[in-house]
């Protein structure tokens, strides 16, 4: 059985903050995804997953609490946990530059991997505590913002009792992701935790394309999921964001991306060998056995070309600036 993890990086926008947006506007545009009074954020995502019997994983970034205070976290946690989905830890360390009181004596970095082991341990402990004090069950999994973790991140997670990490995205290895992993792998033990990398396909020979809703066509996602089920991979990890159903300026829904999400949920519901859930639903012995050799769905030129054409159309339809009426 292949576990499907649909993960949603749930975060306020530092860019909106820098442009002068207040907390309520940032929540509305980044978390709840509201446009013209209609929600396209985490509420819409949960409703869609629930319609297909899927539990989602919401990686929530608590560090803006250093600027706004922790109270903004509780309604988000209550909404997710109250509907039976997972809350796990996400951190964008760039919020430290605006913190009223710095937990790391004013040190700053774009990624958590930019900090020492001691600082990472402190930041991860703080994030875990903020989520749990806001009502989240015990935090057991983590993903770094920008996938910007390193080996010390994994050591720090092990120290504070977080069992799972999903900060490896092979498309980011050698860049923001500085975890010393070579090649491709499924879930595996590493430095005291179990790493559960972001999944993907080979869209061209030798090139990895991550399983992100806005980056893959429905046909590519279906091919990746079916390949994982056929090869009996331990897990297939999909990434999206709380604001990803909107245009990049967050002023209107992007129905092309919404349709991709819906098709993924439909496929997950009907595909044999797939079980959707959260990190706490993963088998305790995941990665303890010798799985079949890890491979990616092979490239398909027609499938890749189709996605590129779809992206061009979607950018024209949903991303172009409209002339004022």
C-alpha cells in the first residue's frame, strides 16, 4: 500500500507584510484565500479533500507570532484539527527580522539551515510549542520553508522528538535544500528521524519535476501516483500552498490549478493500492523494510508538451493584468 500525503504549506506572506498589509488582510489572502467573499484557501482545500475521503496535512508556520502574538494561530489550528486534518510544523525564518523579541539574539537567515544547530533546536522547539499551545495535537513532522534545511535541521528535530521530516525536495537539492542526500529516494532513516521526501516524476531525461499542484498537470500527477502504487513505494508526497488556488497576486481564483487539485483527489479515491492520510497514519515501521528500487515515472514528451501548453494558457487566463473597467 502506498500512502498518499497531500501536504499544504500554510503560511502568511512576508511579501504582503513588506508591502504594508496588516494581519487580517494577510490572513484573508494567504490562509483563507478569500476573493469577493468566496474562500479558496485552506477551507476550500479541506472541503474538496473531505468530499473524496482524504485527510490532508497542513504545515503551519507559527513564526509570525513573534510579530503579531500567538492568538492568530488558534482559529487556523481549530479549523484544521476540528475537521480531522493534521497540523504539523513549518518555519520561514525570514520572519525573525521583524520579531519584537528575537529568540536567537537578533541572528537572521532566509532559511532555517542558515542557523547553528543550537539556534535551530531553539527555533524548532519554539515553533512546536506555539502550535501545541494553540491547540494542535503533539507535533510529529516538519517541513522547512523554501525546503531550506540542512543536516543540523534533522539533528535538531531528533533532539526535540519530532519523528518525520519532509524538507527534501530533489528539485531544491544543492540550492536552498542543503541536506546531504545524493540521488533519489523514498522514505528513509537519516540522523535520527525518518525523511519523507517530496515525490515527483521525470518530465525529461535526467530531470526531476516535483509533485506540486501548480507545477504538474493532472496527467503528470496521475502518472506519478500510478507509478508509485504500481512500484509499491512507501509514500507519495504532494505539495501545495494555502494560497495556491489563487492567481499569483491573490486577486482571483486560478481555476486551472483548482481543477488539478480536484483531479488528484478523484484519482486518489479510486486508485487501488493508494491510501491517503497524515503522518500519524504512516506505518510505524515505514522505511524499516527493504522496498523495491526507487524509480520515477518515465518521461513522456507528449505529456510534458501538453503541460507546457496548459501552463501558457493558464498564465494568459489567470495571471495577466486586466484593464480597468
